[in-house]
C-alpha cells in the first residue's frame, strides 16, 4: 500500500475516527416534506402516493416532477482502481464513493448516493447498472480501471437516456484543459502551436489529450507515452483502440526524447516518471502538469531547481494550481440535470473547461483567501485554475454547461431565462443570493447612484469598488491619495486605467473650503472652532465623505473597514441629521425564510416609545425592500406571563402603536416560537398576526446582537448587516476588517436605500 503520510496533516487514527464518529459514514437521508401529522404520512405513503404512481405509469417523464430523480445522481464503482491504490474490492471503495456524494451536495446541491457493484466483469457491471439506471437523473462512474472503464461508459451511454460520466476520465480532462488554456494565456503561447507530451495513457490521460485537441491543440503536435514507450503509429505491441486513436507519426521512442523542446507535459502516470533533466530540455516557459496522486511525477521543488520560468500544476492541495476534479463534476451534473440532458457530450465538457478558465481570470473573492489561511490569490503562474472554494462556481459554470447541452440538442427541458437560472443557482447554496439579486436588480434599474468609499486606500475597498463598478451597481468614488490607490490597485492585479473610478483626495479637493464653511456653521455652537472643523475635513475621510453626501457631490457612502462602528457613527452624525428614528436592522436568512431583526446596533435599552418607533422604522424599511411587514415584539414573557419591567415596556409599545393606527400588522410580547409558528398560537386566539412574523423587534440591543450572532455561529443561517437606517443620507458602516463581498453588499444597500428615499 502506498505511503500516504507525506505532508499529511492528520494521523491514520484521525481519519478513522472522522469516518467512525459520531455516526459511521459520511451521508444520511433527510425527508424534504413534513412528517409530523397523520395527514403528512397519508400523503407521503398510502393512500396519497398512489396518485403520482398512476401519473408516472402514464408518462415516465413525470418522475422528474413527482420524485427526486431530477436532482439525484448515483456514484457507482466496482473498486478496481481506488484513488490510485489499485483493485481493493468494491466495498473498499465505499468510503470514497460516500465522499463523492458529500462533494456533490456541498458544492452543487446535488443529491446522490453510492452503489458498489460486486463484479470485475465489464458486461456484468453494465447489465447491473442498465437495469437500475432509470432511478437517477445521472450516473457518475468512479474508480474503474482502464481500459474497461471506456467500454462501460460507452455502452451505458448508449443504453441509458441519462448522463453517464466517468469522472476519472473527464473530470481530470476538464480541469487540466482549463489550466492549459490559462497557462498559454500567461505565457503567450497559442494552443494550435504548442507541442504537448502525455506521460500516462490511462483513462484520464487519453481523455485529457482528447479534450485539449477539441479546444485547439493540433493532433500532430501531441506525443503519448505509456509504460512501453511512445505510442506511435504502427507500434506492434501494447496497443488498443483507444491508444491507437491518438497515435502519431513521430521518431521519438522514449519520454526523454519526446520532451526535448516540448511546451507542455501532462503527467498522469507515477511518481518519478519525469526527471529534472527532462524538464531542463523543454521549451522556454514550459507548462508542467504532474498530476499523479498521491505523489506527482516530479515535485514543484525539483522543477524550480532547474527551471524558474515553468508553470506548474499537480493533483495535490498542498501545492499551487491543484487539478481538482471537484471543480468539474458537481457543476457538469448541475447543468446537465437542470436541462434534463440525455448525456454529457463533448460540447458540454469543452464549455465547462472554457468557463473554468474564464473564471480564474476574474478577481478572487475574499472567501477563497480565508480558505487558504489568508493567502491572496490572483490570476498568474501560481493561480491558473479556480479554487474549489470559490463561491461563484455554483452560478458561473452550470449555465455554460446547460447552454452547450441545449445548443447540441441533448437537453429535454431547455432553460428559457438564463439570468433567472443564475439567480436560482445562487440561491441553492447562498440563502442571501435571491434577496441580493432583487436588490441589485432594482439598483441597476434605478438612477446611477454615486457611492463614496471613504477608506479608498485600503486594498479590500479598492477591490470592492472595482466589483461594484463591474456589476454596474453605480458609480464608485474612492477617497484617498491617488498614488497610493493606484499602487494598491496594481498590487491587487487590477488595471486601474480600465477601472474608470473617480479618486478624490480630501487634502487637495476644490470643495474643502465649502465643506469647512458649511460644517463650521453647523458645529460652531457645539464647541468647535473653525480650525477644528478644517482639520476634520482635511484629515478625516469619514467627515469628508459625509460632507460630500450632504453637499451633493455623492449620494451615499460606505465606511467602517478600519474603525469601529460607534466611532464612525459619531463622526458621521456630526455631519448628517437623523431623518427618522435611526436603527440597526439585520437581515437573517435561514430555512427558506427572510427575517428582519431590530434594533441590532443603536438603542441599548429602548423604552416603550423607542420600541414603537423602532418597529415603525423597521416596517417602513422592510416595505421598501419589497416585503409585507408583520412585526413581532419578542420577549422572555408571553402576554404578561411572567410579569416584569421589560415585558411592561413591550406592552406599552403595543399600546402606543394602537393609538397611532399604523398600517402594518404587529403583536407582542411573545417568545420566538409564537412569532414564527402560527400553529403554536392555539392558546392565544386574540393574536393579530395573519402569518409568521418577519420583523422581530428585540427588547434590547444585547438580545438582538447575541441572537443574530448565535444563529449565524451555529450554522445554517446567513446574517446581513446590521444595516444603518434613518439618516438623511444613506450611510452603511461595515464591520472592522470586512471582506470585499460584505463591502459590496453594504454599498448596494446604500445605493438602494438612497434610491428609495429619492423616489419617496
């Protein structure tokens, strides 16, 4: 058994304990429908289940409508080639197949379960899978040795009317092809001109060279080498129909000969197959993909010792440019399932590779850097393939796959609105995506708001402004010194001349005197001298940015990356007035619900009048966001039981709203279960809420802040905010050290809030 301990960050016992506890294995089943009542069970099984049974009997395609088939993939193996460990038997493959199921769910929200087939005979394997194949929307073949895997996949594709995809072949091919496209982009090489050598003529290698030919590599510029030497036309031994299809006329007979002057070498063979001498003989700027696992054909360290101009990729996560199949198969199947494709064809694989290559050239989100312990990733020799942790993969890749399926005629259910499809994909793994898509759409459709990013010298803010501009959400203005902003933008890999983003330097702005005079008139009776105000405008970007909004040079602002919330708010409040009651409103997205929680940042211990005003302001904001507010005042008590001072304040807030005759539903005081579950209200028939509450007014800031953070920390929920509501100009204050996506979200809400205020 190979030694797997090199660079391993866990012990063998750690791995066994992970798979053993608290429940053996890595997957389980969860029902998608409620199973709480007798009616639920009657609908789920007998007699209710008979209705879809009859519908499917009349039209088998109805199985996509009434069962899980349309989002279900089988991961099937016979264990003849497990992770490079060889033929260890079908049951030994089960941990790997369960792991594949986990990856399907984690990265593409595809349900799957594993099937281990107890046979090494290809015909018997094909018969088994053929007879059970209609159960699923697609089949992922895994860890089946070559050349049997070619026969199995080909025949099952012909026998079944669903996608059959052997990931060991095509997954590696797709990712390595994406990497090749970008490596050539960086080195200035053209695909049609490069000389490519393949070391290893197994399933993954032959599929990779085939896909690379499909994207532009010329067949005559390729050389394949197996354990018997170069695969050349007319070779008398060690040949089969799959190798013969890629054989070329070449005088080379060894890998060392073939690599002389080669631009690219693909390693899909074994540790040590490629030597330093071979690498040294390659063309300038060589591209070396050493993808054998667990140990590559040659290590990056050895390559660097002889070639400083090489671009290197391996199959390992502890080196840069990992050729990781998880970048491909979840999204191939996601796109294929969503159009009910009959197969995964060449066009879909090419589309996936090209989409992955394009995504790697985009700015890399902060979420990816967090997964790599803060290492900043940027397109270049050390980043030619997207990270598996890139959150954009789920909505970026499948539409290209789906479109290719539609264009090539294998889709049974074409997608009519691709933009809507992308929105739906965002929502599958990110519950905030649908809400943000609606807000972003409204911002794009509205007036082009000018958003000033107060901390414009910070790299994270520059990238956020770039993303805001790229998404066409408005006009960003960076506040800071132009030279430093340009320097930081260049280090982030952003072409500043192409950005078209305005820079304002507070020290030399033509508006300084106007801002100073205006703010001095505002503050002169609050103990400020003119020189104090002048210093504030010249030296503090929060004062300057707020003055820009107040005086009409900007519409709204975003700040907070480098200072805490309270300090920033005090500075902004000296410049801008409160239009209505100022509150902090957090948005909580969990289990398909959108909840708004107030007040999460301003009022520490609100009295009854303040609670009533918080509810009014929160309801108005929720209405502006396109929702119908139903307000619940939360408390430890339920309508006076047990009694207490805080409960009395809540009850007084209800009386105040009763007197004001507000135009939204409200009720209180109550615990969360009464607010969120109408069925729990049987003992309280007087309650006025017509459905579950979506605006939760907390009795104090600590309960609001703790509850939202607790839910987020436990997982399964996303929290946006707190959003600052109520100032005369829209200002959003992000948390210290906020990420690019958080800053863009805040800027989007700032532009949306200012646009809604202008319309009002």
